[in-house]
């Protein structure tokens, strides 16, 4: 299997405190890998390190065999931050057209991406006037423009209604079916079952790295939330 | 760097401005109002005043306004995450900076064209040199303001802090540029200081154009442009792809 993201012994220090402690794992193409853990456990920092915007203190992060942040990777990674990074004072379409020009992708990608995130009816509206969920979908659409081989999504489903959430997870799987690697974080444990693989993070350490069924089997728990609590209790004792 | 990306940035900035009608109106109308106010002030003192101060003001206005507008807009890009997103894309830092300089340079040209037109034809400002040169100087001043604004935005966390750089960096330059006291008549030390401040040359250039039929402004203008370029390079250094 060709490698997607390889992280080995990654350590990150921010503001004098170590927030990620020697993490080692990988994210494979063709899979939706979930990064789950409570808020403040280091999910965003880890994602930023993979995208290459976070300075790392030790260890190694490679994406498609190249060091994270390499210039050649920029066109191949789609990154959606937690707060939607789009221009509030532009319309949905103007945002996409601008980023498409920066990426150098053809205009018809704009229509395709709008369709994927179900925002075609809102294309002419100014982003500021949209709901929070719609805004984060604009941000997602921007990340999809360049047909990225790795898509990194930081809590993309927060504040979305259940129908939309389901639709988005289906989108992530569709991308993975086209051999992209999808790395999605969430603090909602009920989303765990939608992932092909799970990485549970707590206080900057990985406490589990498994498939959802594998994790349930190993812990004997009925759901992922119980499994998580079980693993935390085990780690403490 | 690529022209495609530079132009995309410039176009996007202009669309944003166009949508913000109030800001756009203020950008275009306020300089005219200020020129008119200055003219009115000296109505009863025709021998001294408007003709001396107006050229300096035509240099100051684009500089100050573009400094403020750029420092706030780029700070917004930094805090909203759009800058980080752009830097994670195949975009050169130069594209970002030049795109901004292009867009604001264009606005400054329009702004100054209005203020100059009003000053010459309605307020009887006597300009000896070619009028287009006044515009060139104004645009270079605006680009200087933009470049400095962009640079200082890196040192501000909030918009409150960003606008505080105006009294810190701009007002001393206004005081020392020769508007209040001729630069030759300043105490030697301050004269020396004014020699290394870009606004001094901007005002000198404006004065030469208005007072001389064949003004030798390229030296002054070149210096202002060099300062602008230096500020842009420093600004580029503050656009970091990675953070702590």
C-alpha cells in the first residue's frame, strides 16, 4: 500500500508546554481516518503539523513521502480549519472563484464543489449572511477545489443538523473511494462509527488506533464512548 | 509568483471594497472634503496657505488612508485564517503583497484623481508641473502607506492595536515632513531624522511638481519607491507559513 501520512515520534511544544508527546501513526489513502478526543487534547495541533503550518519540536511527519509543508504538497492537500476560513464579505461563488484562481484549477470545479457541499442555491449570497453550518460548508468546498489527495478536516460537522452530517460523511467516503486519504477530527464520539479507522487522542497521547469494530472487541465495550472511557481508566491505573 | 495569482488577489480585494459601499464612498469623498476645508480655511489669507499646504496634503492623504486600510485588512486576513489557508496553497508571498499593492494603488489613483481635479479646477490650486505627475506621486505614496500598513499588521493582534500604529509611525512623519516647519529649519538632529523618513521625500516630490514647470522628482520618487519596496520585503518576512 502506498503511504499517505506517516507520523513518527512527533513532538510539539507550544508556549513552553509539550502538547503532543511522541505520536506515531499513519493515515492511509482510500480510508476515512477519524481523530477523536475531547477538546483541548491536541487534535488541531496534530492536524496543523500534518498540513505543515505547525512547527514541530521533534519527530517526523511525511505526506506522500515528502516532509510535511513541502512546497510540492501544497496543491495536493485540502485543509479545513475549525473556524471557516473564507471571506465573509464575498459571495459563496466569489470565494470559490478566487481560491480556484489561486490554485489554478478550471472554473467548472467551482460548480462541482458547490454541488458536493449542496450550496448551489446559495452561490450568490454573501457568506456573512449564511448560517454557521453553511459557512463551514463553503470552507469545505474551497478545500475540495484542488481535488486533494489528502483532505484534513478539523471538526467539520460541528453545528450541523443530522441530515447534513450524514451527507458530509458520505462525501468523505466518496473522496476516500477515489483513493484520497481523509483525516477527520471530531469530539463527538457518536461519529466514530462512520470512520474506517479511529485514532483516539487524549492529553496529547494516542490511547487507541484501530478500526471501530476492532476497538469494541478489544475493550468489550458496547459503544465507542464507553470504549474511550474504559481506555482512559485503564491508562490511569 | 505568477500574474494569474497576483491579479486574482487584486481583483478579490477590489470586489470586497466594492461591496463595502460606505468605505468606498469615504475613500473617494473624504479627501475632496479635506481639500475643500483647507481651501476654505485660507479664504481670508490668500497670500499664504492653500497653495503651500495643498500639495503636501495631496501627498499625505493617500499615504495615511492606505496605511490604515491595509493594516486593518491584512490583520483581518491574519485573524480570519484566510491568510493561513492561502499560504497553505501554492501562492507566492509576493503574489499576496503585490496583489494588495495593485488593488490599493488603483484605489489611490482614483482617489487622488478626484482630489487633484477638485483642487485644480474648483479650488484654483496653481500647479506648475504636469498634473499627471501629481497622480504618479500620489500613487507611489499610497503604495508606501500600504506597504507599511502591511508590515505593521504583523505586530498587532487586534484591530485596536493596528490603528495605534498610526500615531506611532505616521504622525511623527507628518510632523517632520516639512509641513509645519521647513525641513531646513529643523534642529540639526531632527533634520537628520527627517532625511531618513519616506514621507519627507513624498512631500518634497509633491511640492516640486506643484512649484516647478519641469520638476526633478524622480530622485525623491525613487527613494519613496525604495522605502515601499523595503517595507514590502519586510512584510513578506512576516508572512510565515509555519507558526509556533
